[in-house]
């Protein structure tokens, strides 16, 4: 077996030894447990988050592509325009002398949300710098918070978690004393912190925010949905922190809220409801290492009508998570099927996201690689 064909955990062990580190030394530098490192190296715990692979590569002083077993890669997952978004975030006043009317900006923000939910990330990256400039120039806290949230969400998708956290933090700062706007911003904060591997911080931020918008009889359903979304983000963070009981408790609380919602105006773009809770249960099951339960739940949940009504972005991102569960179970065909389905639902979820590329690389490394994944590996510039 050549170095490129080794499982990723074996490559971690190889480079750890070359750097003359013990498992405990590596664990300390990663701020994780020795048991976590041992499970990674033995393949018991999959490395399916690109942010974690990047962190490992930094500590081991190698390029992430070395851990992924890629001799050559193209930057297929990087979209032109991220630098322009970074520049727009670096400006603290409007970059344009002519600002659109507030209603025109509202229309632009609404269109940006739809573009995001349809997973048209290349198009969105091109318009975000101008949208940020315009939002900073119009005196509307709500629209500026939304612009920052959209920006954060896209940046997280593209593997720019720290920059995404900056945009989410800006949304929190702008929201000020408005508890609902602050709660919506906290959803983005939680997503960005989780994407960067800061799961404990994500857990603290989302649970605190959820407590501030706890549902009451006079709160509209949309606010209940924001609280439920925060609870699901917290549950995912708790699962990543190896706290399955807390994850289950938080998910059950979210399920209680979802059960009481009946057709509400999703003004805060949460897509929250019973189906979101069920998808979160799949992801948390995989996170705690119970891939069998995750796959069983997955097979049932995607048959439901509510699944087909979710935004393309939501379904595509979830299917990549499902592929990780199949991979954890050793079911390469199942993982390939989930990736191909994700590509058909939301191509940019698979072709533009570094985290999805990591999953594709793992599945494509099998011999022979499933045909659909071999095609995807070629499309995103991966070589085996």
C-alpha cells in the first residue's frame, strides 16, 4: 500500500512519528484528548471535517493535501471573490456614494437569501461585497444583520470559518439590544465556531442565546423557530464535545418546540421544524460514533415529504453529513450515493466546499472507486 492509499488516520500517525511526537504531545497541541488521537489514528473516529484536518496539518507542519493523500489538487473549491468580501468586511463605512433606498436593499437582501438557499454560491460571492457596502450605508439594523449573516454562512461553506466568525460577530454587535436579531446572529456565530473546531465555545454561545429567546405564549412562531435552531446548533456542538447526553437533551427540547409549530412565516430563514430535528438526530448519532443508527434514521427521514420541501442548500449539506456516516460505517457505496445525491440537489455544496472535498477524497480512494464519486473527484480536481 502506497502512502497515498493509506487511510488518513495512518497518515496522521506516520507524520506524528516523523515529528517525534507522542500521542499525548499531539493531543496537547490540539487541545484534545489522547483517546481522540488514538481513535483517529486507528480509524475508529473519522476525520471528516476539513477544519480539523487543517488544524492537524498545522500542528504536524505539513500541507492538508498531504493528509488527504493528494499529490496535486486544483483550487476547485475556492471561489474568486472571497478577497473582495474580506475587503468589504474591513471597511467600516459605506464604500459607495450612492445608497439604494431601504426597500431596494430589502429586495436585494431577500434575493441574496434565496440565492444562498438554492446553493448558488459563486453568484452570491460576486454580489456580497456590494451588498455589504450598501447595507452599511443604509440605516437599517435588521438588514445589516441579515447581510452579515448571509456573508458568514457563505464563508463557512467555503472553508473560511474564521472570516465567517468575524461576519457573525459583526452581526451580533450590530444587533445590540434586540434579543431576536441577536439570537439570529448567534445562529451564525455557532455555525462559524463549530466549523473552526471551537465546539465548546459554540455550545456556550448558542445555549446562552437560546435562553434569551425562550418561547413564551406571546412570542410569534418565527421566534420559537430561532430558539429551536439555536438548540439544534447547541446539540451538534455538544455531540462534537463528546457529550451525548447533553446533545440528546438539547435535541429533545428542540423537538418539543418543533412539534408546536404549524406553518409559520420563516422570516429569519431557519428552516426549523420536525424535519430539521430529525436530520440533527442523524448527524449527532454519527458524531457520537453510532453510524448504524445514523444510517438507519437517514434512510427513513429522506422518504418524508417534508424533506423535499427543505431548501437545496440544507439538503445538500445534510447529504454530505450522511455520506460521512456511511463512510464511518464502511459502506462506500452508501457514501458515494449520498455524495452523488448531494451533487444533484446542490452542486456547489459538493464542488465548492473543502469539507465535502475531504469526504470525496476518502471515498474516491477505494479500489475501484464508485463511478459517481470518481466523476466528482475529477470535477473538483482531486487525484488519487
